[in-house]
C-alpha cells in the first residue's frame, strides 16, 4: 500500500508505524490481510497506484483513479489555526489574519488560498516543513499563527515535553477552526473490492471495540 513519506504521528516511516498505518494494518488484519507499506512523496502516491506499483493507496490526493474501490477513512486530517492563548487572538474571517505572521506546511497557501492570499502577498506566510520547529517558534513568539493538523501539533508538543523543555511545552494555545474537513478527501483506495470490504469491516470493529481510540492515545497520550 502506498503511503506518504514522514507525517508524524500519522506516518512514521522509519518504524513502519504511526496512527494511520497502525489503524489500517489492524483493520486489514481482522480478516487476515498483512499490510506492507511503501513510501512516496505525497504527490506520487496516486501515481504509484496508477502504475500498478502497489495494490492500494492511503488516498487519491484529488486525482481520479481508475479501477479503484474506496474504503472508509481511517483518519481525517483536521487543520486549524493555532495561537498562544496569552495573545487573545480571534480568527473568524480572513481579515483577522491581517498583520499576523503565519507558518504552515508548504502548499497550505494553495489549498487555503481564500484565507491566505493576502498573507502570502504581504510576505507574512512561512512554509516550514519542520513541524517541531513550527511549535517551538510559535511558543517563542516568532510566529503569531500556525496552521496545522491539531493532532500533529499535539504530537510535537509531546515531543518537546520528552526533551524536558517544560517552559515551552506548558504554554497554553487556542485552536481556531476555519474549515470543515471532508472525509471524502481521506479515503484509502483498493484495487480489490473484497479487500476494501474486509478493510471497512475491520475498521468498524476497531471503532466499536475501542481499539481505534487506543491507537490514537498511544501516540498522543490524550
């Protein structure tokens, strides 16, 4: 199955682990299937599927795939604006970002152009691929806002705690929801309809049994 390269805590390539990989592997295992991850740059995931290099993919990344059976989403990435609570920043509309320095993953400026166009035009947008650095610099006041998946942010806060940087890790933040995640954007793709059906059955079992939540808790200590 094709996965993106490193997106902790969802995908941790060096360990063949992470929330997304563990959930998909566990769901497939219910009916006796074994997951073997292959890692590609995010944009290459649907290409690997189309070129028959893999039997399944974590998603289609917006590309229409032929001979594809879509499963139910294993995880949904939920991007939010994150600010320091002490700053009392309110973000309800794009103009609320006026004068603020915004850091996010590269490509966010295209996905959320409605919100970020002015920020980009005024050179107040910073594409920072190192998300541990995003967390540190927000807490140090170098950025006003970080646009990030809420669980990715929490994961890196926990990593800072493990590094015993308590002054940073104990800072309280606000989350500002600005978009609604579409589950349809995060559906895994299978070439075999029966395996797709087995995956969906296994995923339902994980949720009903509580194992789904345990996998999240394992990485986030919630």
